């Protein structure tokens, strides 16, 4: 009888532990894919769970069971058997229940150490990243400036900043300029257009240096209420 009670208590403790560890919901997005790595894996106990890395949208919501940091793996076949190798990790903010994992390819020197992706963790619970906002992610080596209507926002290298209009819907003129070096005094034009801020959409806007054509570029990814409800 004692043995049966011990087994029941053990199973109850395991079930409770699983519930307590299932604290984090996440979605993933990849700024630029690495050839052959359109997805990564995380471990749920002894199981590997595949996580797609879309480049033009957010992934479907997933649950993470486990502690921080989150370890991401790639899977290869060796001698006819699957072998997983750790390629990235992400530290979860304490007390945050929903996050976005932003995957960015590592530099060539970092990749040689086996860390193929750098992972930026953005709290999805962040009230600053609501519908109607634009979150700027500066991946370039220098600062850029966003002039939105009559407001200006300077975003330093490798920094993230969010613009939240006072009211929506709203259409504003937006111009982006950048510095060619940290010492430069002149702001060079990058883009100029009109943006519509709506209550159903938020945007991630990347500013980066494209090494292939040696120029500054932008890349925007929208996230709408409708897309999230359908996932």
C-alpha cells in the first residue's frame, strides 16, 4: 500500500512540476536564415520539438517546458542516427510569460565556436509593443534616426526602440536617415514614405547593413490581430 501511495505521490509531483515549468509561451522569427537551418529544436524532457524559423512573419505560438536559458539545437544524421548539437541559447526574463525569440545569424568568428544564431528575447507582454506601434531593431554598426511626423527617434547600433503614436488610426510621414560612421556629423537619407498606424497591426522594422551590395537596408515584418487569432 505504501508503495502504491509513493508511486501516486511521485506521479503527482511530476505532473505538478510539468505544470509549473510550462510558464513560457513564445513565438519565433528569423531575420535572415542560415542555409540548411530553416528550423531549430528545443527539448521537452527527452523529446525534441521542432521550431520553424519564418523570415517574413511570426511563428505559431509554442510552449516551452523547462528552465532558463533555453537551448536551441540543430539536428543532423550521423551513421544513420539523428544527432543534435546546441547552436544558440536565450535567457528568459524573470516573470515574463510570453516572449518573442528573434534569431540573428552570428558573426563569422562567433559561428566558428558553434553558436550559429544570436537570440534576442523580446517580451510579448511588453505594453510598449502593442497594436499600432513600430519597434525599430538596429542591426547596423551605426546609429539611425527616424523622423515620424514632428517627432524624432535616434536608435543606436545594436539597439531596439519603439514608437507608439498618441492615437490611432493615424497616417504620418516617416523618414529614416543614418550615419556612415560614429564620428560622422551628416545624416544620410535611407527612406522616406507615409506610414499608416492602425489598431490591428504592429511592425518590427529592421535597419541593417547589407554586405552583399554594401548599402544600408530596411526590412519590415507586420503582425496583425487576425494572424494571431488564426494561429
